[in-house]
C-alpha cells in the first residue's frame, strides 16, 4: 500500500483528463475522456457498516492510499491466517474503499463508465449512495454505467470487498482493489466497450486482409464509421469509411506486405475506429492487433507463422513476486522481462485472467499467452468462486474475458479451466467459440475429450506417458516440469517429493554420499520431511528433472511444448508442498519472489537463448567442508566448450551436450580455497568467463538500484538490492545479517523481500529484512509529485555463527534515488553488553570482536538526528543450521505415500479407477462389502511416533464408515471417515498418530460391518 498525505476530498475530474486525439485531419474532435482513477482513495478494514455506502460520511479516520492495493499482502503472514496453508497463512476479511471526485456540468450530457481491472472478490459498488451491482469473481475486469447517478460538483464512489469466506483459492490471493480503476466519459453515441473484434482472415507475404467488427450504442441518422490502420511507427497504411445503418458495423481492409507478430519480432499495428457525424468525431477507440498464423497438428505440434515451434513457457500466478497481487505496470513489465530473459516464448496465467496491462506487455515484448479463465468449474477450495458463484456467473465472466482479450496478438489459445471436470465443458467451449472462432480451446487437464487441444498437467512428466502415448488430437504439457529449488542451497543426493515413483525417468545422485550439511531449520524441528530447502542442482523434483523434460519435449515431434511450474516462486501452497509453517511460499520457480534468478534460470538460458552466456554453480565458499572433498561443479553455457580453472590451473575442457545429463559442463573438483573460474569458447576464441572466490565473513554492503520508468497510469518504481560482501568485494553466499532501511523523501515502501521461504519478518511493516544466501531487496514506488528521495541503508555484519570469524563490522550508506546527492556523514554508536547505545554506546570506527551469544545493538545519527536503530545476535546456534551427514537421519523412510491399490486386499476390497482425481494408478473400492487393506512400510529411521493420513472419499451423509486400524497386527483404534461431499472427485484426509518400529512395519485398515469409503492412499508424514 502506498500511503499519501491527507488530500482535499474534492477530486476534480477535469483537471486530470486527457484527450484521445483523432488521426483524421480537418475534423472536429469531440472529447472522449479517460481518467486515471487510482490516486487518493480512502480505506478501512474489518469494519462493515451499511452506512459506508452512503454519499455523505465522516471517513476522516480512514487511511488514504493509492491503487493498486492488496490488504492481505500488507497485513502479512499470520499463524492461523484465514487463507490457510494454501494462501501462505495470509488473511481475508472485508474492506471498504471510498473516493470523492468532481464532475462538470458539461460531462452530465455524456455517458460515463467506471472501469475496474481487478477486485478480489465479491465487490459491490455504489455511486452517490446508489448501488450499481455485485461482481463475485476476483479475477475479471468489469464496469458500470454511472451516468444517471452523477451530479454537478462533488460525487462519491464506495466499494465493498468481501473476502470473509476463506480459503477462497488454492494458493495466495490478493484482497482489495488490486488493479487499476478508470473513468471513461463518452458521447451518448459511442462504440460499445469490448465490442471491437479485429480478425485477419487471410495473410500472405504481399497482402493481408483485416476485418473489423464493432457495436454502436445509440445509433442515430447520418452516421459514418471510419477505420484507419497504423503501422507501429504511426504511419497511416490504409483507411475505409462507410455509412452506419444499424448498431452493428463491419469493415474490411487490406494491408500491404504485412509484418508478422512473433516472440522474436513482436510487430504491432493499430486500428483507429471512429464514429463520425459530418465533420464531428463522436467517438474513437484505438485497438492494438497483429498478424500471425497458428496451426495445431497432432503429429507435429504447434506451428506459428508456418514454422514448427516448441512452446517454451512458464505458468505464472498473478501473485508471484514481491507485491502480492498489487502489480503496477512498471513492476509487471520488470517481472515479464525477467521471464523473457530466461528464453521463454510463452506464458500461462494460472489459473485465471490477468488485468489488461498484462496482455499489453506480452504483445509488446513478445510472449505467447495461453489465456486461462478458471481454476475449477465447481468447488476446489472450500469457499472459492466455483462454490460461491460459478453456475450463475460463468457466462458473463467468460464473455467479458474473451471480448476484452481477443484482439491481443499474444493470445494464441484459450484455456477454460485447470484440473477440473464437469459436464458443463462442452457448453463452455461452444459459448466461447461464439465469441471467438479464430482460436482453439484447451484446459489444464480438464475434460480433454471436449477440448480442441489436450492439455496435461504433471502426468505428462512420466516416462510411461511419453513412451506409451497414442494421441488423437494436438497435445500440450500445461504444467511440467515440477522441479523445486532454493536459491543458493545445494545437495548432491536426489530428492523426490513422494519418493521415486514407478514409470519416471532416472535421476542419479551426483556423489556417492552427501557433501553439504546445512539447512534452513534443524531437522529436529521439522514438522515433516518436506520442511527442508531444495537443491539447486536440478535434482529435487516430483517426477522429472528440468533437463530431462526439455530433452523429451525437444525430441518428441508431437510434444507442442510445456509451461513449467513455475516461473516465479509464489506465496501459498506452503503446507501441501513444503510442510507448512514456518514455510509460507512455494519454491518451484526459476526465479524467487525477490526476483533473484536461481541456477535453473541459467540452465534455460543455455538452451533457449543465443547470445553467448555462461553460469557456474555452486559458489566456492565452503568453510566447514573438508579439504579435498569432491564437489560437482556445473557450468551452464551455450558456447562450444568451457574450460574450468582452479587457482589458475586448468582442470580441462568440456562441451555442452544435447543429452539431458550432458547439457551442463561438469567436473568433480577437490575442494580447496581460492578462485574457481569458467571460460567459454566459440570457434576456439574466448567469449565470456565467470568466477567465484572463497569469501571471508561479510563486512560491507554492496547496494545497487534499478529504476523502472513510469508507465501509463503508474509512477516509477525502484529496486534496491543489498548484498553482503567481504573485505575483498567477494559476495559471501551465506550472509544472513539484517539490512535496515530509512526511507527519506518522496518514495513509498512497497515491500522488502529476500526469497527466504521461512523468514517470518513482515515484508511491509518492518524496517529491516535479513539477507538470504547473501542478498535482499527493497521495493519502492515514487510518491505523487515526487521531487527527491534517498535511502539510508545499514547493517551489523559478520558470520552469524562466528565460525569463520568473530570480527563484526557496521556499514551505513546513503543511496540516492533521484533529486539529491545523498550524504554519507553518519555517527554510529554501538554496544555488545545489552546496554542502550544511545546512552552507553561506543563510537564505531573499525571492526570489533564478540563472543558466542552476543547481541550487538547500534544506532545511526545524521546531523544529530536518529536515523537507524539496529541489532543483530551472533552465536553458534544463530542463522542457518549446520549439521553433518547424520543430522536428518530421523527422517529416512518417513514422509511417503503408499497407494491403497498396491496393498494387500482381502474380501470385497478391489482396485478401481471409477472416479476422478485419485493418485497413482487407482484406489480401493469395497463395493459395499467388507474387507481390509494392508500396507507395508520399511522404516529406516528410529522407532517412534509418526503422523499418518488416509486419503478417502464418500458421500453417505451422516455415516462414518468406522474401520479398525492395526499396526504390526496390534489393534490401535477405530478410524472414522466423515462424508466428503461426493463419490466422484471430493477426496479428503483423516489423520492419526501411530508408533512405527525400526525396519518392517505393516499397517492395516479393516471394515467393521459398515463397509468403507473409497481409500486412495496412506500418507506417512
């Protein structure tokens, strides 16, 4: 949230209006007005009173802010947060927004719309106390005609946003008006919003046809329509004028030598549509479009502009990054350009539409978009749109979605849902094709039989799927691969989320025994085996490595391509994927939530980009590693060959290969301190190099600033990156000290983010953020009428565990953003005995030493004024956990899922596939009779208590289907199974605790005369 000083409540419409100028010469232009409506809103949270909708209200105590706004992100993570583990333990609630604006007498004779690009969710809108309506879906744009409710002078708008029913999504969702708002004023005779539809029926090298259809509101006599086609540089290419006799208009034009839109060359054209009455332009709309051809072939996949193209994409939640859901256009462009820099050519906004500016940017930078409308067509999260509103609202939302987005050249396919199934699918496809018959329809593994293109999520990652598939229609991997990695964290042993599954591709360990022994948490404090970081060697996965899946997709002709899960890390799915708090985000991205690239990002660059690149992993600072330990050193590069040197001595050359496990150049290097360097060669000549040097303890900060220029209705943003460097300017990859900020001048803090999935510090309210594996960031946005700004940055630096050194340094810097030269004249006072540095502090002049368990406190003054208050604790139990090869032994053999159909079945218990969403190859159906299931589990860990869960389903309301639980042939207790709400897809879990012995164990469920539900799997956490 960007707080601003309290303004006058009168917001004058006329003062900020801008005209849309006619491209015609010699015609009188009638004002078609659009106004940025994002600034100076009033907001209150968790108060819900009917009078808040009234025209007059004492709202002087409300917070003043600018849009976009996401109150859930602003509040932050809370144990027991309303959104649950799926939402990263963030809250919901009910929020109210109010805004005052002025309307001139002349405007009252026109038509005025208020347009919302995104409000999550269940929004209701009032103008001057008059209710306009409700919009349940949180991921769709909408608008209201407010003309009849306006009056000359001051007017009031009120918006209620209701997220009281949670969880309403399966991942983190924003709360509030998280996207832009605008007022649109038009002549009573105007082009109906969203009605323009531009198609290109024929495209040849020398000529292309353009068809423009649109609807007119309030048709009158003597009207004409004029369509003008402009090249990207504004040159007029052609135009056509025709009479208007009805509310629907259609015009055909031709463009000579059209340039085609593609990810490599995203050439855009504009169509200016005008309504004329004599010399007067009553209305005008400019629409961006492009020329491209798309074909889908079952045998050879996707074709763009006559070329067979592999879709190299990522899935992307709207909420993946350092702003929650409140993206501005400069920040969103930064995010999408980061992804584009990885080499992607496609993106899937998962699993819902994005605000319009998303598609504008994709058009401009060249990203194909698989545009998706829904997660589910029925309830998937307990209180989601599927439950609350789908049946009543899906047609209106699909119509808004397709009519709004269909002119974007970036959109190449429509996706109607994700991992969902319903008889409504054929009707949705038919409804969608009535709105746009030029594109095909698919889904992310939903009703594939009803779609034009078969989309498959994680199931497409297996060897059995790829090698045994017999396709009858074009195929795309809508979610794959699922690989997880934590930036800066390494393991040489392969890690499978659910243990290695049958039918998967091999993924061998990199060394015989593990060589890295640090963790984010002490394994003794894990809640389950998932609560560990994940290796950046591309060896932590669900089913397949990123390298293998790229090889498979590249070399399989019918494989159109993939959308990896995901591009950015995102908040939420923390329990499902990473075991729950303190984890609050999902680490499947190639980029973390701070925007720092992971090693995997550079793997994709090596395969998907042409400019010579080189990237080496891991770093070369391993203070607790025995000298001579052999470390797998990988280099991702698209050069001909790479040479590796250690302390100036060549270790030989290697060539990047095309087979998955040869795509990286690789050496096993005995560890010794010093400098390791990789040099890339093309045609025998050096083209690039990269190196790491063993770092000492962090003692200084390196601060760098990226400015993101203002764009559209959004002001400029700034990204301040702080890195922990040693005395020789080497990045310390384990630096984890707090970095404190004091914001001076005309910028507002958006968030602080470091990518750490377990950091509990508030991203928005605290004045510091710790470095995570050496780095952290501060995100800022210019305030209104900004003139100057700088940031005072400070840190108490050293090895948190005092293992490398007990020397502590304090670094304070002033970083200028704009408008002034920052002063670095600071006075720093500190204590190491717990006393107040304000009264008992020593003047900091040089590094000092501390003992185990010391808390260093420091204050920073500038010109006598206190500007920073800092503290940092050092000791062997601080920061990262450093263990040994046996630290996590207690988790060996724990945290597995065992399919019920693979167990020993007795009586009427039979394997079945007669439902949906089961895991593995099926489930067990007792057919209304009696019987049992017995699982075997080998426990390689210590004997003790284990949490287990049974995944089950039934719809016998009021029945519990009790079953006896036996462990190692001893009766433990009865397990009761409440109705889940269906026999088709509504699976749930019932948990309990059992004692397992070391070695072999058997676990049995046996009926008690009341049969049993469907049983899918036994989970041992």
